[in-house]
C-alpha cells in the first residue's frame, strides 16, 4: 500500500475512533509496525496527531481531512471530472473556483491550455490559496485571489474580506466543489464559513457547475450551499447511481458523467 493511502487510512481511523493503535493498524494495512510508526511520525511533524506509547491520539485538530490527503482517495475520478468541467469553460470567461481537490484539478486543466489570444485569456477568481499558487505562474490565466482568513484544512480563505470582495464581482461561470449532494435538496458543505463563500460565488455567476465525485452523494454536511435551481451542470463520475442522477436531472440540471 502506498504512503498516501496509508496516511488516509490512519487519519480515517483517528477521525472515527480518536486514537490509533500501531499493531492493530499494521495488521489491517498489511504492513509492518515500523512502517506505521514512520507514518505516524510524519503526521506528528505536521501536528495532525500526537504520539503515545503504542500509537497516537488526536492533536486537537479537526479531522475533516486536509486537502493533500483527500486528493489521494478519489484522485482518478477527480482528474476525469476536472477535465470534463474545464471543457465547459470558454476562452475569455471569468471563472470562480472555490477550494477542494476536484476544483484544483479543474484549475490544472485550465492552466494546461495553450496560449490564449491576447485579450481572450481566462480569468480565475478563487479563494483557495493552493489554486492561486499553481496558477500565478501561468501566463495564459489571469488570477484574482479573494482575501480572507485561511482555513488550514482546505486552504480556503473565508470571512468578511472574502464575501465583501465577491460582492463586487460578476462571474461568467462558478465551478464549485461541495461536500454533500442531495439529489432532491441540492448541495452542501461541511464548514459554514466555506459554504457562505461558495454560496456567494454561485450567486454572482451567470452559470454554476458543481463538480463532485460520486462519494458525495447522500453524504451528510452541515451547511447548505444552494438548491438545484441555481445549478446548471453537475459533473460527477460514472460510479454515481443512475437513479440519483435521474432525480438531479428532474430539477433541470444537466449531468455529465466523466
């Protein structure tokens, strides 16, 4: 098992039980106890866990997994979704991107386009520090980074600075990732602050594209982002149940399976 997969498994165990037992996880992951200890040492260095005799406990952080670990769990589907969503963006568009592993893939696909005709570049408006970091060196993309208070788990900037700035902008398309999809009620986010920024990004755009792998269907999340009346396209993967996607289409939403 690769390291990212092991780290995901360790953090999932911590999120569910609040502690990790080295010997138990070694048996479950079919690796040596020393390998688990090395992985725990890495997580300890990043202040995600606190080592104990025989294992580790939570380090006083929220176990909504950090983006760099989330990205490994459904990476293949996210890449395909990112490619499909990027094809919905036209030259010259002003594109809103919130934070998340899938929207990061959208940003990478947009950045990999060939040079645009002068004056016809894509403009990306984002509140995600990691997306801004990847796009700032791309000459074919204009970048506008929305300010705010940084969320360490998602790399998002949130709060009044972010919302005040978004209130002044008009977007052609918002490509947004979410934490939960309800085929009847719409889309949600785990964090209310992040939901507020995403909600405003949707409101300020002429067209909204939701990007999410099928694991988010029927997931539970605290904060409502928007209902289906504000969404034009859902881009997901082929593992999504057909019956759920039909219910989404019933709200007039185009569904793209990548």
